[in-house]
C-alpha cells in the first residue's frame, strides 16, 4: 500500500521523501502499542481489578462507589488532556516536535503502567494517581500520532491508511490479552487470586507497549519544519489563541465543527463501553475473569475486521455514510444489551460492538484528516483529541453516577450510552463531507 505523498506546502520540509511502506507500518505500530494498553488496562483486566480488589472496601453503605471512583480517575485524566492539548498542539506545530512529545508521553504511559503492579487492596489513591498519569500520557500520544496521518497519506487514501493502523492495533490488543489469558489460566490453576496475577499482567503490558512503539521512533519521519515563535508570545498564550482563532473560523470549517460536535456525542457512548464493558459483563451477566478476557479478545478481533472492511467501504461510499451505518449498529447493540440476561446473548452483542467500534474509530480519524489543512494538522487533530477526551469525561462519569445513584443498577446506566449513539446518528446527517473537504483544500492553498 503506497500512498501518494502529501502536496508540499509552506512550512513543509523540501527534503520530504515519498512515504515508504515501512514508514506506514511504523506509524501503524503505535496503534498496536496503544491497543495493548487500552485493551488490558482500561477495558479488561485492571478496571475490574480496581473495582473488585483495589477499591473493594470502598463500597460502604452505598453500592457502586468503587465504579464511581474508577470513572472519576478516567475523567480526571481526560480533563488533563483537554486542558493541555491546545498548548501541546501549538508547540508541536511551531517546533516540529510531534515525535519528541510522542516519545515523552510513551515513556510516561509505559512507566506508570508498570507501576500499577504495586497496587493492591486499599491502595486507592496510588492506583488512581497512576491511572490518571498513564491515561493522560496515552491520550496525549493518541493526539500526536494521529496528527502524522496528513503527512503520510493523501486525502483519497486516508480511510485505508487509518484503517490499517486500527486493524494492526486491534491485532495488538488481543495478542497481549491472549498472553495475559494464558498466564491467568496458569495462575488460577495454582490457586492464585486477582491480587496475585494482575500485577504480572501490568508488567507484560508495559514491556509490550514500549517494544511495539519502538518502530515508530525508528522510522516515522516528521516532515513539517520548525517555525519561529511569534514575537512576544508564550506557548500557553499561543496555544489558546490558536484554539480561539480556529473556533472563530467555525463558519469557514463548518462541517469540521459539526462533525466535532457529533464526535463528542458518539464518543460519550464509545468511551463508556470501552472502560466499563468488562465490569458490566462480570457484575450484571456473571462472567468470570477468564470469560471476560475471552469475550474482549473476540471484540478486538471483530473490531480489526470492522476497521479493515469499513476502511475500504469508507473510500468507496464516503466517511459520513459509513459512520451512519456504524452508528446504527452501535445504537441497536447497546439497546439490546440493556435487556439481555444470558452469556450467549452477551456474546452476540459483543460481536456487534466489535465491528461497530473498529469502523467508528477508523472512519472518524480519517474524516478529521480529510477536513484538516496539512500545515495545521496537529491543531486540528488537537481539536479531535479535545472532542474525544471531553466525551471520555462525560460518558464514563454518566455511567458511574447513574450506577451510584441507583445503588448499582448498571442496566439503567448502560441505557444512557444507547441515547448517546442515537443522538450522534441524528447529528451525523447534518455533516456535508464534500464541503468539508473543499474547506480543507482552501486552507492548504491559503497556507
């Protein structure tokens, strides 16, 4: 898969070479690293460990408090991403420092993930602090790696390139989760409990995360050259000034902002599912730890298939139509999840969720790339990060609060996520894809 090199613009290195397959692979491998972290730490093993072991003594007279503490830590980490994204985006664009910032965030996430091995029953402050830092670093890195998409792909092929990254990522998550699955089976056969085998799983993830990200730093090139800072401007001032300027151009980039609004709403649902599906499977449907790992493995495999298949569909029928299809699937799956009672029914729902998740994440990232002027890619992907992380505060917290208020009624809590997907589906119909692409091309010419 050899993409056309992006058109040269002011601020782009004149020595920028055509993009090689190895470089595309190195970019996609960061999705492999990311997936290992999200799948094991946020989605499957550590989130349930936090609720069942670390914060197990925090329930007191009110059921649902442990879940609320978990969603609070996730919300705080995402709030930090929201607050810092404009400044980091300004620094990355003006200093051509996306790769350096990516290295720092990767190291922070890997180290904090390894330190999660030190948590045990009662270490709630330590566990929450480490999750906040690790997830903040993960979210920052997610924004930075996505901003490279406009440098390694033409707009016509962004759907396929973005899908390639997600597909490789959804291979990485199941691979590391499988390693943990085998280890957990061995540990349980030898009488070990969650408190004994989860720390080893965290070390596995930290090592895999660092190794999988290594090709990115070896082969991915940064083609945008550094620019001098405007006189008398600091990074904080410049970052928020750029954010306000971009928001002020909402009329010019109206479809970008319509999609960002849609993205906030639908991401409220996806973020809640990602961090709480395993907890729902165990506490509502009655899955064991090994069964939960198995179902998340299948979700990741189907997500890879969804990203790959719908990446090609997206390039044929368009991003907006593709997202309308996948949001319809999301709405149906989560609505059904509110009423199922058997494990077999949950398996069917999990397959539907996997396909919808892979397609939604890949298509949304590519659409942002198609709506972004090349020279402002870090800024516009920063807005994408703001939208997703803002939603990652609202979605899990709404689930946690509803569960807490209703004394642990997670069926009612998950119903709120179906409402998010339905609202996102309605909003998606207001986005004009061709007009959004034309605005981005005008932005390129203006640069």
